[in-house]
C-alpha cells in the first residue's frame, strides 16, 4: 500500500513538473501544419528561370534568443532558442522558393537576396499568434540595389498551453507565409527581371 501511495505521489509530481516545463534554449524545429499551396498560386511567368542567390538573412532583433511569450498568467513565460534564427529563416525560405519552382543557386545568381529579420515571434494568450518580418534587399551581381521592402508572414494556431510543438508549427507556418508574400510582391517580382 505504501509503495502505491509513493508511486501515485511521484506521478502527480512528475505530471505537474511536465505541465510547467521551462522552454528555455529549445531547438528550432521545422514543423509546418500548412502547405505553401494553401496560400494560393504563384505566377512564375518570367521569373522561373531567374537564378536567385540568397546571401543569408541577419537577425537584428534586440534579443535574438527570445522567440515567444505566453501571457496566460503573470508573469509572462518566455520561450528562448539556442539556435540561429537567421540561418533557420534563410534555409527555409530558400527551400520554399526552390519547391515553388524558383531557380535557387548557391552562387552566380542573377539576383542576390539578403535581409534583416525584424520580427520572429509568437504571442500566446488564448491562441498562438506568430509573425515573421524581414526587411529584404535584392541586388544584381554588381551590387546595385534593385529592390528593398518589408515582407512578412503571420500565422495563428490553437493548441495546449505553452507547448514547444505549437510554437514550432506557428513559426513554421509564418515562414511559409513570408516566402509567399515575397514571391507575390510586385516590387520583388519586377526586381527579379531587372538585371
């Protein structure tokens, strides 16, 4: 009987510890619940053969480790990452462009895309609300600026409170939306044809 009581107490203790697990220095995991196609078609007319090179985004946020906050209780619980947000966003935008039919190259691009990550964050109250914002610069091989502008992607998600998987899904969907926003920007598209 004593063993059962101790075991039950351990279960309760471990259950409450799991419920309030601290989400500090978590890895960034690519886990979209949406597909790129859900955001609508991308017209590749004229831009499908342009070689697009990404020089990598830089993270200019004040706190590069902070990626989310849960505001259901006070004080807010923070979510931080040990991973490189700039590399994460760059890699997944490149991959999404490539899967959309854009000719993404590692070097020798007709146009070179770089950018500053201004926002990469999820606010959680009764749902997960994520935003990714990048100030994008496109140049030709000679370094001439062809276009600069802000591109963003947002995503909403429901799920259990303060769960890493829900933050991953929200941020991943927001990066997909960011990629779609870039490819459907008239200025971005026109600049691809400028060199």
